[in-house]
C-alpha cells in the first residue's frame, strides 16, 4: 500500500493535518502509540460526563479563521473559563480583577484597589534597592505585591515547578495581568468554548474518511524495518511527526526535560461537588494544584443536577520520568540549547514535517496548534 503521508500522532496537529490533506485528495495513514485517537484532548465518557483524561482542555482564540474551522467540524458551547482559587478555605476569583481585590482587601472601587497595589509594589521596589529582580519571588512581589503573591501565587507556583520561588528565574513571570473591572473571564480571547459532546467529536470529525491505526509505536516499527518510509507493509512519500523530537533522533544529544502531571480521578455520589469546573489550591502544603470537576465544562445551571454523580480529577505536578506523559517543556538554558541541536537536525529533513508541542518542544494552547497544522499542509 502506498500513501502520501504517514502521520505519527493522532492529536490535534496530526488530526488537523490529516483532515486538510484528505480534503486535497491525499492518501493518509494516521498512527498513534496509544490505544485511542485524540492525543491529550481525548475524553472518556463516565456516567454521561465527558472526562478530560489528560487534564482540562479549554479552547480559546482570537483567530476567527480557526474558530470557524473547528465549529465547522463540531459546534462549540458557551463555556467561559472562570477559575476560583482556594487559600486556607477562602475563595478568590481569578484572574486578578476587582472581585479578587474586594475578596482580598474589601475595596470596592478601582481607585482603592490601585492604591493598595501601588503601595505594595513600592515596598517591593524599595527592597530591591536599585537592582533588578533576581528570582521569581522578587519579580512577582514587584508586579503584584505581597498579599496576592503570598496567597495566590507562591504555593501554587512552587507546587507546579517543584522548586522554591527563590530558586526560579524571574523571567518565568514577565507580567501578571490585572483587571480593574469586575470580570472573572480568565481569557482575553474573543472566542472560547468546549465542543458540544466533547473533544472526541472534534477528533472524529477531523479524521472522518482518514485511515487510522492505534497501538502502533512508530519508533519501534521504524527500527524493525530499518526504514521509516517503508513500515507497516506500506510506503510513504512524507512523514508528519508529532512525537518527542529527541526520541525521534534516538536521544543522540541527550534527553529533553519536562514537567508532568499525575491525575487522580474520583467518582463522587453527588451531583455538584465544587460548583465550578476549575478550583486552584494555592497553599503549598496541599499536594495537588487544582481540582477539575468535568461536568461543568458542558453542563450549566440546573442541568448539572440531571446526573446524580460527578467526576473530579486532582492534579499533582511532578518531575517527568521515563514512561510518564510529558506535559510542559522546561525552557531553561540547558534544554533550550539542547532543543536547538535537535531542531538543526530536523531542519535538514526533506520529507519529514515536525509539528506540535513535543516535536517543537514548546507549550502550545490548542488554537495555535491548529493554526500551525493548517499552515503546514
């Protein structure tokens, strides 16, 4: 069998590329190491609830072309991401806005909130005594002041990175958006939502008419056949690779590093556990960073009561080890230099397209991944 493209990875990049190639009359085979399609946006339906198996995925974009594209595959709902932070049992709205400042200080006007912020920023500036911030803690205090940093940033960030904020570089937090309005919408993008019926419907729509196989390890198959363009008893003109770029090259320069997340899922005999899709836990001594209650992504108002159970996932950040899912690239000096070496090899490839967060060693939201896939075809 001959194909125009072998697409390695059935996540958003691979599925979008396959969709466009198929529309152009190209013959594609999409393979994935996992036993399901969809990559990290895959959902499992439990009790009529679409559970985001690899962590919460909320689609948002300012790009109307991308928004129209995904909605042409499956309509999206009206979900608006409005997370809540829990610090020692007290709740604060995110992102930082007038609701947050009222909950923090009892202020009711933008002028009062601005005075509080400026006072605390001035104290942080004096503490620096003319020098630049040397770490994330100093940078955050300068941007947002002590109160918000101590309650809503410090513990959460240290759990995410597994390091003290004093040991993290200042550039990790270049800015902290502050809104002087009562607005809990986390994103500034014009469009956001969740596919009605879950992300599996989006992936299935993208891959309609495209041949797919799951449970196929490309690296293993390539090794056994001694050729990546002639595997699985088939021949391919080009390869689209969305896996880890260092693995593709046999870790010849060493392994890139990641942070990952361990998800602890629980079925609860209650129709409404926390009243919100996302609740962050910002205390350092609580081991998980947040709890996701999945039904709130697709059920609104009294609709949540229609299913008497609910599914939650607790997220525990961890250092990535072999066999774990790589989530977040660590863009420090070592890994940036290492990726540059692999990128140089990739740029020499004539018939291989590298795309997606693992192949490009870059954290992407979903919309930019689709943008890049649309541009790559």
